[in-house]
C-alpha cells in the first residue's frame, strides 16, 4: 500500500513547477520510494520517469546504457548514442557527463521537458571510485 502525503506531494510539485530540483531525504523505510511512485503517477508517464539507481549504479557506463535503453523519452543525439553498445564513451567521466546531459536534455513526445524521479540517489557514491568522479556526489 502506498501512503498518500498530499501536503508534501503538493510542495514537491510546486517546487518542480518553479524549476527547482527537490531532494527527498529519509532513512530506510521512511517512504521515499512510495512518495516517488505516487508522484510518478500524479505527474503522468507522458512526462515523468521513475528510476531506481540502486538497480543500475554499477559503473557509470552501465548506468548510462541501462537508463538510455529504459527511457521512452528523446535525448540529445550525443547522450542517446553514448548509451548504446556502439557508444563512443571513452571514460567513466564521459559516461557520467552523458548521463547528466540525458537528464537535462530529454524531452517527451510532445516536446515538453521531462521529470526524472531518482530513487536511491546516494548509490551514485559508487561512481566516486572511478577515475574523474572522485567528488561526484557533491
């Protein structure tokens, strides 16, 4: 059962509409995943995608490839191409930069901006052991 938190949900949606990037913090069992899944349903699949980074944050290259393959949204040619097997990614830093470009430049079929709801964002810490990504979490 996914709990409803209407006041918090309204605050997050208002933050998104104002162009800000809300961050939801809380320990294990606090309800972050439930909140993100509810928001994904509220915002609609046409312009929103829920991503569980714990499932894909193994290497920057694999993370990028998994997200490119899973997203229904259009990305820039560079980030979309970089995520496929024939990618021109030559370093973990380049893969991470392409991932950020994907999040920043993706558009829905109607041309509107896309909202990615990232769950388990702290798993990005695993990328800090790769060259060029020492302080990526900051």
